[in-house]
């Protein structure tokens, strides 16, 4: 079963975390946040990745981080 994940537009993500659009795009390019493109081509950011520790790497919610 695939869980629904909440997404935000680039503009809403910027407002929520207080950074510029350029920063969000840099995070996307650097793999610091996960995103999806809609059928219309818009980028949507997964909310649960906005506060992920960038030094922890990509982890899945069902996998505990290694110590």
C-alpha cells in the first residue's frame, strides 16, 4: 500500500521554511528534498522532506537511521 504524502508548491514551501525559491531549487538539485512533477509539469515538494537533516542522507520513514 502506498501512503499519501502531502506536497506543497515551491512558493508555499518557501513561505513555510522562510527561504528563497533559488534555495528550494538548490535543495532539489542537491537531493536535500524530495519532489514530484505533476502531469502539468509543476514541481511539488514533499512536506516531510523539508525538515530532514541534510547530513543524514536519504532515509525512508520505515528505516531507522544508522548510528
